[in-house]
């Protein structure tokens, strides 16, 4: 069932995320007045008051200034935002794509900076007959996992060679040079997972 971008699963309109309560709570614990916080952040006292009462949504630079003045960890401010959005959906016709020569990548999972060391990316690799991936030929930090979903491939890992048929999976440390080669007579398609992210990084 599709869920509207502006409504939750119950059909109710979503309420924009609010930072006010947390900002006010921390300010009061520290014994700061609205005036003190406003002066140190270089904004008006009225603006701070409106933000605390969720009357206005702060610009990101203003939010960062207030967080700095109050010595608030940004994870603390955004933890509820992350909990309320536990599922990432990428529609099939909205995938970001990337091309390296004649090899195409279609993004399946978008890297999240907030995931830190657990961040990963996933994509569909489409390799024409006789071609191969390129970037991994130098090796990089992290690990990779792949599943062949169509065609016949060959993983060349350092001086080793592994033939892969449809349904086969492979995982390995990405630190050694590696390339995926299409050795079949049709386009090779594979689902690939990489950590840390390598290609779809902004």
C-alpha cells in the first residue's frame, strides 16, 4: 500500500519535526535566559522564543548556532527524526544512476552519513557482453557482497578467478584488486552491496 508523502500509515497529516522542546529543556537546565542564548547565537530573542514554541522552523545555520551555544549534540536533536523514518524507499523509476565507461549502476540503497561505520550502498550493476567493472581494479577499504541475477560473470580477485552463474553470490575484502567481468553472451546483471560507500557519495 502506498503512503502519501504528507501522511502517515493511518492517513493522518504528518506534523513537521519540532526541535523547540529540546532546546528549551536544555536552556532551562543550564539556567540560560532567552536573552543570553539569543545574544550568544547572534539572533533575536523573539526568534529563539518562537523556535522553542515551535512557531517557526529554524534555518539549519540558526539551529547549528543554537546547538553550539547550548552545547547540544546534534545526534540528540535528530534522534527522534531518525526513529520516525526507519524505512528508506527508492521507487524503481527514481533510482539514481551512474556510468563508468559502458558499465551502469542503479542505486538500490542510499548511504546515510548518520550510520557512520555501518554505512553501505547497494546497486544493480549492468555490464555489457565482454566488458567489466573498473574502479575496484585498484582495491579499496571495506567489503563487498554480490549476487548474480542474470547472465554469467567472472570475479577476478588478485590472481584468482571465480566463475559465477545466475543465483551465485560472492563476498570478499575489497582491499585487493578486483573486477567483475561479463563472460556470457547476454548483459550481466548483479546486485552489489559495498561498505563503506564508494560510488554514490555526494
